[in-house]
C-alpha cells in the first residue's frame, strides 16, 4: 500500500498513541499539528473528523479516526511490522484493544465525574459495572502473559499500554505492581522512545 500518511495530532492528546503506533510500523509519515479550539473546528479539518478532535490519520484516500481504530488499521495496513496476530489468534487481541477503548475509558471517565464508584443499582446500568471490576479484569490480563494478547507485542499493547502508562502517571489508574511492570515492558521499545521524544519536542513552551 502507499505510505503517504498524514498524522493530525496535538502533543497533549491521544495523538501520542497514534504516533507511537506509526513509529512501530516503521512507515514514513508527515505530521500536521493542530491547536485545540479553532484549528480543530475549521472546515478543512472537520471534513476529516466531524468531531473536531485528534488524532486522525489520512493514508492515501483512507481517513481513520479514533485511537483504537487507528492502531488496528495500521497493524493491518503494514503486516510486515508484525503488530497483529494471525486472524485465527485474534480473540484476545480484539478483546483487550476494545476493552480499553470501551469499559476502561468509560469507567475512568465516570469515576472522575462521580468521584466514587457507582452504587450497586447504578452498576447494573453501566456497561463497565465499576472501575474496580474493570481494573481487576485488566490486572488479571496483564499478569497472565507478557503482553496483553499473548507472548508477543501487538498493536493492542500500544493502546492498552498508553492508557496504563498515562493512568498510573496521572492518578486515574491505581499504581498496582502488575500495571507498572506491564508498562515497563511495553514502553521499553525504540518506537515508544522515538514517539515520546517527537511529541515532547512539539510541546508548547508554556505546557505544565
């Protein structure tokens, strides 16, 4: 496939996930940085992502938004990078990639807003149940095998790992030893270090 890829991002966003994934593929790409606010709501960018958010990628004529989707797409677009298991082995890969995109993100958001766990009655109305249940399930997963989908690193580790790395850093995910050990494993990669350096260099000078 053509490698004319553009990454639309901001270094203070989930665009860091997309950049890490692009670095893992080894494919060349160009970066277009967008400031929060007017730039993301401008007509030319809304034509790419009507939500007016980053990240997004354009690969030839294909546009992909949503970080988990970008990870899955790039793994398939560049199979030589070995970032997705064979189709018959993708059960855990899909499960945990979208577990992080669904229950984990939703549970963290709800907990941040409520400031506490949902009541027993509320838990029956939320797909994730409670943050504790989500974290317990995730802890079991990262403890069972070296990587989230098995014995080797995949795109699911980019997405799940980024959430665990940020969550334990900023206090939205408990610093359980299993999470810290997993994050050390998945971030000890040249692609992660390259992506982190690029995004750190692009941070505004007044960023906290």
